[in-house]
C-alpha cells in the first residue's frame, strides 16, 4: 500500500510537470504566430495616419484637415472697351488726324473672332478715301492699334513724331516723304473702275479679252482692289492689285508674266482663237494632204498650257464617204508656234517639212 502511494504521488508530479511544459509550448507557439502575422501585415502608413501626424507636428490639436488640391487661379478677361466698328474707326481716325486731316468715312472696318474668342477689327481705307494709310488691327479688349503692313508702319512712325511735341504737334517732314500723298479725286472708287483699269492694260496684248469676264473685290490687306480672271474665262491672267490712284501691281507669278509681256511690247497675240489655230495647222499639213478639208480639224484651248490643241475630228474619221485619216495631235501657241504632240503628228511634220515633192 505504501509503495502504491509513492507511485501515485510520483505519477501526479510528473503529470503536472508534463502539463506545464505542454502549456508553455502552446503559449510560445501562439505568440510566435502573432509576431509573424504582424510582420506580414506591415504596410505603407494610411492617409489618415499621415494627416494626423502632420497635424500634430504643426501644433494643431483638432481634427486633421482633409487633403485638397491647390486652387488654380482663373484668369479673368479684360472688359470690352471697343464695342463695334464705329468705335474702332474712331480710334484709328483720332490717331491719324494728328498729322493729316480726314474724316471717319475714309476708314472701312470689318471684324473677326480670334482664337482667344475676342473680336478683332481690321481697319483700312474706304472706297471714298483720298489717303492710303495701310491696314491696322485693334482688339476689342486692349484697344491698341497695331499696324499690319509697311504703309501702316510708316504712318504710325510719322504720327508718333507729331505726338512727341504736345504743344504744336509738328509732324516730322522727313518722315512725311515716305507717306503716300493725298489723292484729291480717286481714279478708282468702285470695283468696276478697278476692272476697267486691268482690262485696259491686258487688252494691249489680249484684245479678245472681255471686260465682263474679270472680277474685282476690295483688298482689305493692302487697300484698293484685287482683280482676277472670272470663273468662265478660259485664260488665267493672274491677280492684280489696283490702287485708288489707278496704279496696278502684279500679285502672283501669272500676273508678273503678263506684266513682262505687255511692258516689253512683245505681245504673243498672233493666234487668238480656235479657228485661227485650226487654220495654222491646216495650212501646215495640207500640202501633203490635198484632200484635207479645214472643217475636218477641230481645236480646243488648253488653259493650263495656254495654247490650242488641234486634232482630226471623229466625224471626219468615221464618215462613210472618204473618211479622213488621223493627222495626230498638234499644239499651237498664241505666237503661232506649231508643235507635233504625238507620233502621228510627228510623222506628218516630217513629211510637211520635206516639201510636196517628197510627200
């Protein structure tokens, strides 16, 4: 019995020790998992934490302020000071009369909306103006006159010389020499006048040109008028600028070509119609084609090359009785130069150049 009691006490002591060790292992195991879990969930600090930290560092004890974007200042437009064309013309008139008397009727104006959404006024001489003062621009918001071409810049320099002397307003006489003189009675007042001026000039070498086939419109950029060939005119005679004093100036390569031809006196006007072009080719090749009728040929004006194209008509080639063979394609310039334009025509040319005895 004593031995049994000793065995039981020993067993209970060992059991208690075993239970304690198991409990310790369990606690340690759970504690290790918590540490690993904490390590695994550590991330970037939250926005709330950062805001609170910033609040504490700045001494703010209240609630953290919400983070907002910086306010972008919005530019406010200047108020409109030029409300319409009459006011724009008045500003330019007030500037120009410093050195030369004129009325506001001498100024024309039109306006457009620029990329910024503002109205801009273009100012230039009216049809009744006796002064050529160039082209100016003014914005409805700043009201500042800006010269847009060389004539306007010369005027601006001259007028500002008068503003320097606020007592007498003595405009610089040297600068005035660069300013176009005042026209007492404009030669060219309306579009039809401008067309007549250009037509008179061109008809020296182009007598077949009809006045009503020219068009004209006001030249807002340089003053005066622009004259050009109308849509129904077969020949392009270029762009011309006509001033109110009747002077004209070529504005593109085609007009410059016409100007050179006319001023040199070497007009290329020997052939002025399809009929004359046909006659020229027929006379050239008929010596080797004695049965060729002049009515068997046809012609058209080529506006791109500015010459006549002459061919054998289809009617002549396909008629039942004595059809006419194809004589090729020919080109005839206004100065009567004849050129064979394909192989058939070149063959005809060789025969014609050799003479009737070798046809």
